[in-house]
C-alpha cells in the first residue's frame, strides 16, 4: 500500500512504530503509517524511517 505521489523508486517497509503525515485542516493527519503494517514508500522515506527505528525492510 502506498499513499505517496512520487516517481521515486520505492522500497517495502514494515512499520515498527507509528507515523502520521499529510495536510490537514482539523489537526488530524491525512494518513497514518501503522505499526505492523507493510507499505511501499519512496526509498528516501524508507531510509529515514529505518534510521529512526520506525520501520524495517519487509
């Protein structure tokens, strides 16, 4: 599953934590990457999530 709109190559990660992001108007994030779920994310995002210990390669 991917919520990212980019042409950057992706990597598949399994979340080991939670991360919310995206524009919002009411204080609630547009999207949440949930613990235990697998997502296709841009490689640069995958590198950041893994280095922050929020995800691992799936």
